C-alpha cells in the first residue's frame, strides 16, 4: 500500500470524493476501505462548516490539503474529513463509512455495542470510534501518517459508476448530490 499523495487532494472535493472510494483509512493497525463519502465546498456550500468563512473551528479546512478536519457533533461524536483544494479555499470530504479490513478485534473493543462487523464503521461517528479518531487528531497530516493516521492506496480502483445521492443529516445544502458510495456494500450508513 502506498500513501495517497498531496496532489491527489489538491483538487475540488467534488472531484476527489468519488475517487477516494476504495482507498484505505488506517490508524495504528486498524483500517478500513472507504465505501461512503460526502463532499463539502466551503463558501459556495451552505451545508459546509466553512460557508460563512474561516473560524477557529474551521481553520484546518482552509488547507493545506491532505490533512484531517475532525469536528465534534451533537456533543457526543467525532467526525473526520479529508481536506482538499488549494490553501485558503475550504474544501473537505466527510468520510462516512468504511468496510473494516484490519484490526477488527481492536475495533470491536472500541465499539463494544456493535452487534455485527458491518456495524463497526457504518457511519462517520462509528468509524471514528472504531479507529480511535478524536479531536486530538484535528489537523493531522494523512499523507505522512501523523498520529498513525493515513489514507493509503492498495491499487483497488474506485468504482467506475459509484452510487450518488444527496448528503445526509443537513439542514442546509441538502439538495446537492455530493454523496458517493460503493454501491451494494454492506457497510454503508444508508444506501443511495
């Protein structure tokens, strides 16, 4: 497996997102194939945390690309995004689901309430819990593997025709079809 290079991420999130499918998100021996993603497009996207500009919370989204933007949601869960685009322009991809590939015993311990392996990483908060990603990882570089977190390419290409639909759980920007999935994968948070 090879690290995905920075130039891969130095493009618009809506271009990168479907190409991120089937890459591996890894952390210290735990890993999963990325099977569901959502793109966020900064100032032109009312669903983006960066829609109204840069804040202390969203600084990482403004670059450089290839870093992880980790945020807290509902006061209880962490979610992880791969930062894309040029420096200064907020663009990111929410990693929504993984198909676990390694470190399943550690994932099961981290997600003791998961009844089946397909429930370990079938949502953005679940996958962060399974891999142990928290706010302490905000800003880590997924190219060089800061804090043991990397996005790797094992040679599996993205789907030729990924499933595509609207994003989930938003109050604004819900109309954009910027969610892509590996169609039929049992680990999706929700089918398209």
